């Protein structure tokens, strides 16, 4: 169905051209998207210009869609606006946290399955999105390294991620962050099919049972390992681009851009299907 499909690197991503967004609201297209996500982790449709209704329709064919509890669009509550403009979204201040490597829903028992993101307006400086494949980075570890990490567990917290973006928060901000429960996960996420990835990112606060500095050093080292060029890609947005990614095995982050930037993306998120184990 997709004629122009080009792998972006050997370890992550595939780019597709010549597909209009209206053609993606189709069961056959959704099935092909699922297969490409399994194989490549990130699927880029260049210049698709998908309409909101078609974005929601494609998302529903891929899985159960999250209805945004805050900040959803009036006509399509499944769609969240991604912007630093508080007039556009009530979550503008939290979106600064996306400048650091993370997966969505790391403080949940079942992180979100996948994310779809399309560009309505782009930034002249910054605003690219980077992805890193933590399936591939795990597989590239030595067997001794894998064994040393096998039983480690990590506490994830929303506050840890927000402190990176706002290291001097007010008491009110700290209280708001604290209302999001922390979650303990294994460092290595083993799927039902046997596939494994490293569960890392901005929410990873500390290693259970380890001294704080030692645990921080390990988490930082593994994050640096997982985000090196051979496991990662940087997507430079053009208006109309649509990007899908496997949220459970791909770290992502936005390259910083100015709060005054017109950058505006629309996002849908698929409900997770497999608890971290």
C-alpha cells in the first residue's frame, strides 16, 4: 500500500512519502502502520497533512485511544495540542518537560502503547523531535552487562522529570507534582513475546536499594548509551508531517524552542496493552 518506504537508519525509523492523510484512515493502512512500528519503532509520513478527524480515525484503528483528561480539543477530545503558548493549551508549562528524554506514562502500571503526532505549525529554530531505540540499545549490551542489570528496579516520578525543566519550583508546583503517584518498574522491560528494552528517561528517579549517587550514575550512563547516534534519529518537522512511534520502546524528546514559537502539533495517544514486567 505504501510505495515509497525508506529506512532512516539501520536501527530506528522508516520514512514514507507520497501518502495523503485522508488515505491513512483505512484498515489496510492501519495494519501496515502496525507492522512498520513493530519493525522500525518510528514511522514518518512526510507532508501527509492529515485532518483531525482522520487522525482520530487512524488512531482508533491502531488501538484504544486516550481521551485527554485535560486540554483535549472540543470537537475531538482525543487530540491534545502541543505548544508552549498558554493561550493554546493549559499544559503549556508542562510541555517544557518534553525537552528531556522520556517515555509517556512511565509513572503508570501500563505506559501508553503508541503516540501519533502531526505538525500544524513548525518552529524556525529548534522544535525537532529526537527518538532513541531502547530495544536496540539493550540488545547491544554485553551478556555480562545484561546479567548485571537483570534484577534492578527503578522508581519513576513525575517530579523527577519536572525538576529537570524547572529546578526551582514553587511550593504550589511541588504539591501539584506530588499528586502524581510514583511507580516502581524493572529497569529491563520484558514483553510477553520475549522482547526486552531498557526503561529509562527523565522520570527515572533512583535505583531501588542503591545509594543515590551510584544509582544516578548508572541511569545517566545507560541513558547516554541508549541515545547515542547509532540508536537514535532526529526528525526535522515540516508542516503536514505525521509521525507514529512505539512509546514503550522509543525514548523521545523535543529539541528546545522559544515560548514565542508558532510550533503547534496535534497528538493522539493509544492506551497501553501490556504492563511493565
